[in-house]
C-alpha cells in the first residue's frame, strides 16, 4: 500500500510538471511570437532548456510536499509539549538561529529504522528538516546536533536550488542530444526506406529517443552526483561550525558504525528520490560514480584533519 501511494504521488507530480511546462512553452511562443518547434537547433535547444529547467524548478517547489507524502513525514507543532519532539524542535531552532536563519524551518519526523535525516524545500523560508525515528532512537544528543547542523547547513548554503539548476541544465542537454541523435538515425533509415508507415515511423522515433534519452540521463547523473558529493563536504564544514567539529565527527562515526549493519527493510524497496538530501548514502565500486555522498571515511578524515573547508 505504501509503495502504491508513493507511485500515485509520483504520477500526480509528473502530470503537474508536464502540464506546467507545456503552458510555459505555449506562453513564451505566443507572447514573443516564437515557434520553438521550428527554430532549428537553436529553437530545439531552447525548448529542451525550458523543459529541463522548468521541470526541475517545479519539482523543487513541490519538494516539501513530496517529502511529506513519500516518507510520511509528521510535521511537529512548534508549540508541542511532547518531551522528545520539544527537544528536537529546540535543537533545530537553536542551530538555525546560530546559522543566521530568520525564519525557522518546519521540523518533522518519519517512521524508519534507517538512521538518517534530510533537508528540503524551495527556499530558506520554506524549508523542512526531517529525521527518522531510527536516528532519534539510536543517536545521542550530541550526535543528533551534528546531523541537524549538517542539514541546516544545506539550507543556508542554498544547496537545493544549486542542485536544481545543475539538474535542469543536465536534463536539457540530455534531451537535446537525444533529439539530435534520433533525427540522425531516422534520416538514415528514411534514406533507405521512404515508404515507412506513419505510425511505425512515430513508434520507432519514440523508441530511439527513449533509449538515447535514458542513456544520456544516466551519464548526466554522474555530473549531478559529483556536485552533490562536493556539497556534502561543505555541509559537513557548516555542521562543524554550527554545532562543533567534535559533534559533527561523532555523528559521522555513528553513521559509519550503523553502516555495517544490514540495511533497513524500506531501503530495499527502490531508489530514494531524496537521497541527495540525506545525511549519507551507500555505494561502492563502479557505482561510486553515482554516489550522492562521499565515503564516510573521507568525510571523517576531512573533519579530523580540519581540511573540510578545502574539500568544497
């Protein structure tokens, strides 16, 4: 049931993105009198850029809503008297004020044995910090502060917006290159068989475009995840600054210790759309190119050697 609900929210989000992008394309074309579908390579790239950037920014605007629905995040009332929730709220607010935030982020928790946390939201004034029950139950107060300071650092650094910009540009290039390759292949095929049926021609074009687009999207994710790994060092530096180097290091050491345990059941259900915003990720070998986070041992070494500021 949880999987079906998440899939449903994903479909709804995709439909909203597609409708909005189509509206933007039509508006730009009508307002400026530009036919983007017949403007040569420049028009094609502009169209791909609009689709890539607008789609990414719509996803960013919906990020808090998506996080709450996908993970079942329970937002905590700022005036709560529940001792555990009150403690979490106070820690987040104290760190946020220390980081210079004027508007406090929403704070929530979600049911998961996984020891993790994430920050998301379209801006500093509309942000969310969420922690798993596994983190609340298995980390000390000092370790929790290190994790929360790391997540607050993501918000203060504007990492969500930065990654959205990079993702939008990568998406645009992936779509543009896929279109060019598809046109080249179709032209080569037509030169040998000009009597190809219209529907068959359309289906073949869609198949070629889909395959090539997937390949270049995967290759583009290597670039996106590289920037994601770099910003983790920067967030660690912020975590050390807004809490303390010892607390940030202690949090990573606890994660490293938990990392050797069997993965939580929910981790086996599929890829996590918010993996880039969590405190740590898991991968090895060739798949290291697709890691959203640097290895924990590298992050711990950077903190211990006080070289984290050089790792940004």
